[in-house]
C-alpha cells in the first residue's frame, strides 16, 4: 500500500526536487496530494455492484446513500445474454407503462434518489 511519504517522494522525484534544502515544502506537496485525491476518484471511480429488491407493487426503489451514477440496469437478473435497460426520461410519454427503460429521479433537497 502506498503511504503519504511514498507519494511525497514520488512528487519530489517528478519535480526534480531531490536535494535539501528543498524548493517545495512538505506542506505544499501535501496540499497538492490532498487536492489530487478527489480528482483521482473522478477518474477512477470505485465500482460497486448493488442488487436492489423492489417492493411488490412499487415502481421505484431507493438508491444507497452516496451513489454517484448507475452504469447499467439488468432486468431480469441472470438472463443470458443479459437484457440491459436503457436510461430514458421519466417525463417522456409512455415511460411509466413500459418496462423497457429506467430513470434516476433526484429529490429536490439532494438527500436521496430513486430509480425506476
């Protein structure tokens, strides 16, 4: 596992700042590392497989807290080849009558979202 010191040393090598007295302080390099961590997560997101069981008779399921995006929706599960649903706008005509698509509906307060 890479440590903070490993990252600092890598940054110093890339900057060519190898001999003391250093041009860049540890504080500056640590701040650059802190700034890069959220960008890294956007470039290489952690993928999680989530199986959601809808309540019988309901047409929506609550999504887990902190979700960022849905990559694919398979229905029914386990079919070979998989039948993947397309994302469609829940505002389009016939959306609620058709089982062919899904949409993510965000709440106004941003607290949660539902998938249908």
